[in-house]
C-alpha cells in the first residue's frame, strides 16, 4: 500500500527582499528539487492522538496534541493545531513524519515549506481538502512565529509553487519567463534569523527614514526592471540588476563578509550577476549563470568557502 505523502518546495527570492516588507514589489521562485515531505502513517501500537515527528536536520520531537503541552509554540504543533481548527475537528489518530532536504534558517523558506507539507499531509490523512488560499493564510500565521512581521512572500511562493511578482497585501501576479533561467544557490553554511535582520532594518528605517526610503524605492524600481528582463529573456540586464540589488542590501546592513565573498567569486567566475537571497546576514546567495558557466561558477563558489551549492533552472513558461 502506498504511503500518503504531501510535500512543499524551497524558494529563493530573485530580487526585492526586505523592501517587500515596506510595500515594494519582490520576485520569488520555487526550488522544486529541494523539498519537505510529510508522510502519513498509522500510529504505533499504544500511541494515540496526532504524532508529528521531525527527522534529519530538524529536532526529534513528538507532539500529541491535547496531551503534550511541551511545545505549544512549536511551528509544527502550531501548523497542525491551526489546520485542525480550520476544519473544526479534534486530533485524529495518525503519525506524520516530516523529512526535509532544505537547509534551515538559510533564507530558503524551510519554515513555510514544513508548515505547508504538514497541513497538506493532515488534509490527506483526514480526507478533507483545503483550498490553496486557505492554506496560504494558515502558513502565513505560522510565518509570524518565525519572522514577526513577514511580508507573506515566502508562504505565497511555496504554497502556489510558481514564480511570483509579489506586493504585500495584493493578489499575486504570475511571472512569465521568456527563456530558462539557470541559477546557482551558494550556502555560506551560516544560519541567520530573518526576524533579527528584518528588525535591524526596521531600526535603521526608524532612525533615518530620509536615507532609507530612497534605498527601498530604488529596490522597488529595480524589481520592476527585473520583471521586464525576465519576461524578455534578457539575462545580461537581469544580472546587472541583481548586482545593484546586492549593493542596496549591503546599504541595509543585511549582507555579511561571507555573502560578499561568495557574490564576488561568482561574478569573477563569469556569472551575469549575483546577490544575497532572503533575510541575509548568512544563509544563501544566488548567481545567474548559463549552462556553460554553471561548472566554473560552482567551482569558484566552493573554492571561496561555500558549504554547498545547489543548481536550479526556471523553465520558460
Ligand atoms: O525567509 P527569508 O530569509 O527568505 O526572508 C524573507 C524575505 C524578507 O523580505 C527578508 C522578509 C519578508 O517577510 O518578506
């Protein structure tokens, strides 16, 4: 008998992170090769309630809703609790086992992907469908635990699993991609909390809005240009805009020496452009490459200290 399994992808932000919290547009795309899976199985003999088991890189925890109050704020527990409240049902008797190939706390959306996969698995287990809009709303609630004041871009790109042009509070716009985009993701190996970086940008903004607002506006403008470049297949322009975006993120203090080193290495090795992706201060950077420059840029990133490098291609469509 096949095991009911749900899943959700990682994501990267192509441009516009941080400014998106202030109402500017941003572009994010799913990384379908890095995923969280959540498997539904019967409880072991003698166990009852809903058991959520996180394996591999995540904590080994077992939560029995209604009985185990040790993790009331744990995102896994919250994901299940919010979903059960949505369906207005009590804890069913199942075990959901969560596995992930997405590095955690690295700007790749692992938190939103875990929540999405868990709620989808629960939906399979109890045989109650959930609308994508409702799922997106639930995952956003859990994102608040991770981020404090999330823009909603992570949950949206992960739940819909499609490239999005995102403006906070507005209906999502699908992005049309004219030519395949080849992207390398370089991991600094350093984890960083998005909540802290977002909070620091807020402090910067509050202390000196006259200086910071123009930076946010400039990021918003380059996101619009990036959209055009993606829609016309102009990788040279997109790469240059990614470089500009990285410089603005440095001004917002969310880069790090390690991110800057990887970004410089990718550019020197022939990438069209490179930038940090996500909350910053650690985590991942991205580089726009061609099939010909994938290998030299990947080698340069590893030589410059990347803990690992992932390749992803956004197909035209
Ligand atoms: O989860 P991260 O690290 O990819 O960051 C999400 C993007 C931010 O703009 C930094 C925060 C947000 O809520 O949009």
